[in-house]
C-alpha cells in the first residue's frame, strides 16, 4: 500500500500527504485537549494545518524556481517534520542551485511580510507556542513561525536549503562530489547536535536529528553514485548470474528459489526472454501468508519495471533507481531480450569497490 495520499495538483506537481501526518494531528489534538481543553486543541490543529500550508508554499518556491532551469518536480510530500519536493534533479551549476535553494526561504519571508504589513499581525519571537492559555494572535504566531522556518532552513547543513547554498559556494573551488561530502558532514554534525538537545527534554528534536542525519548521508551517497555512474556502462554493474521465474511459476516455486539462492528479488521472464516483472522477497512472504503457495507470481509481481539497454550509461540506471520506487532495472540486449538487472545494492557495491581501488568515477 502507498503511505501517502494525493491532495491535489498545482503547476503540474502533485501534492501528497504522508499518513503519519494525520497521526501527528491526532496526537497533538488529544494531548492539548487533555492538558488545556477543547478550544486550545482546535486552535492547535488549525495552526498546524496553516503552518503546513506555508510549508507547501515554501516547497513550491523551489519547484517554480527549478522549472526556470528546466527541472521538473514529481510531487511534494508532507511529513510530520516538514515537506519534501521530489525534484527530478538538482542543478549542478552553483548559481542555479543557490537560486533554487533560496527560493523556499524567500517564500516564508514574503508570507511573514504579508501577514505583518497587510494584515497587521503582531511579530513576537518570544512566543512561538502552538497553544496555551493565552494563545495570542493566530496570524501573529504564523508570521513568527514563517520567519523561524526561513532562518532554520538557511542553516548551512544538509538537507536544509542552507546546506545546498554551502555546497554551491564550495563548488566554485572544488568538485561537486567533494563539496557535497563536506556539506553532508556539516549536516550530520548538526543532526547530532539536534539529537543531543532533544535528549535534554524534547524528543521531537531527536526525530528531526535522525531525519537530518539520514538525509545528509543519503545525499552524499546519491551524488557519489551518480559521479561514479557517469564513467561506466550498464554492463559494469549488471547482475548477469541469477535465477528467474517463468510465467507459469507459483509462489511455491519462488519460495524454493529463495531458500536455494541469496537473491532478494526474482525476475519473471517469458519464453521469448522478455521481462514481465519482478517478485521481491517481501512480496513473496506477504503473498505466502495471505493467499497461499499456489498463487501465480504473475498476479502479485511488480510489473512496472523500467528497462535499459546494456549499452547505456549507468547514470540513466541510477536515476531510475533513485527514491527506491522500483526494486530493480531490467537490462536488455539489442534484440530486447532480458539479460540481467541492476539494483541499488549492487550499484552501491560498485561504488565502494571503485572508491576502495581509488579509480573513482569516469574512465
């Protein structure tokens, strides 16, 4: 099942909300109701919803600026700790990356100015509570939080916008990969600091710290993978020795292969050697318990698997694997016959091997 639902679309970009966001609202509403009362709980929920509407506008700042440079955005997803715009790529030209990064905080500053100047909202940095006995002006709190969002996002640490500005600035003096690694290390250090503060009394900061650390690590890995992939062909990382399932195979057949091999995913191939889909270990186990061993693999496999020619650059495969939306990318020869596949895991292994050997990316 998908853990996010679509709210709508604007400027060709879907806006989605992760289901955990509703858990946040339920937890917040219940906690405030029990502590302060019904009116405060309603106020808190309204404020959080308006706050996340500002977060969506912040992300659209990135989206629209990126579009100026020919970069599309698949969707924007709201999480309990903020929003993420899934840009197809970040511009590697430093000036363009700075523009895209700063567009989000600029939206927050603009919103704060509008609330203060046009609507007369009071601005008070000493009162940023979501709720309380004396809740004050809703618009005032919203204006204040928008300024805080802008400042927080400008911290020079991945995955905040300031981290991207730092990478772009460093990119004038060093390679994109090295600049990313430095910015990622700053992000990881900041994440550890946040988690430490959280341990002193704010568990939510621990959650944010974990997210920041993982996001910074993921950005560094993603950039390294793309850099290594640029100089290699698909065949360099392709899994060419594997067991496959046929179109008549059942979950029982797949279970036998799972026990006999080290594979975590199995291609389903027809008699003409055409790829029909992939069955993952998770799908196998889930189906075995829910529908039984006799279930045909064709009914439960992932049929939406992208394919690439064996002659293509690895960079195109890395882009398809990014985000983890597919278990593998199928590789075909000149006759469109399935001859192998590539997963995120073996691309990562290729990266580690080349880095250990000191050969780097392009060759």
